[in-house]
């Protein structure tokens, strides 16, 4: 078996500088994460607009909407209005905290849409009062089906990989 030897001559400073810049990204990934965050939010919004959960399952395959509500519902409601992301979908943001990327929403009804659940009145003897389908309802509780929208998908993984590759490429070139 024949060996191969590579001999470098001259200054190794450019290589050392590139390695230092790459090491700095690993020590403080905040710039990488801040660059990736908006793309993850856009992926989440795109799934919401399509009515798909992070696993690729259509929301329509979950528990159906109440027929009275579904009949009077126009458009995507809390998601899109006049072609713009509003409500829950429009409130999605990302931020970097330490070496973590966090994305989501602070809307008070966010969790009930993600996980589903039962809404009850604030007092034990109270009732929830609302109109739906032209009727007035006074009920003890309302069950909201889950419509998961937050999660990390293969598409999100690809965004992270491409973002990291871009940052590493810039670090190696020193630009």
C-alpha cells in the first residue's frame, strides 16, 4: 500500500483564522439561531395556512368543527384575513435565548388550539355564553379539539442545516 503525504508550506494563518471563526460560531450560536428563526416561523405559518400539523396530518382528520360553527365560519378565521396572517398565525415570532431558538406565540388561546381541551367558566356556578349559528348558548363547558401547529419538522431541520452551512461558509471565507 502506498501512502500519500501532503506538505504545506507558507503561512497557515488564513486556515487558523477560519477555524477560530468557526469555533466562535460554536461558542456563541446566537447569530446562527437568529438567522434561522424567521424561516422556522414562515414554515410554521405555511403549515397553518395549509391546515397541516407538524407531522403532516391534515387538521381536517382531527375531530371535526362544530357544524354550527363550521357553517358560519368564513375564511381561515384566526389564521388569515384579507391574505394577511392575523391572530394566532400572525402572532408567531422567534427569539434567541442563550444557545436556544424559541418560536411560538403568547396569545392567550394558543395552548387550547395546540393541545385541545375543555373551556369552563371562571366560576363553578357560571356559564359560558356565546352566539353560534344564530343561536344563543349558555353552557357549562365547551370542548375544543386539538389543531397542533407548533413542532419541529424535517423541513425545519433542512432550514437549520442550510442556515448553518451558510454561516460556516461565511466563517471559512472570513466574510
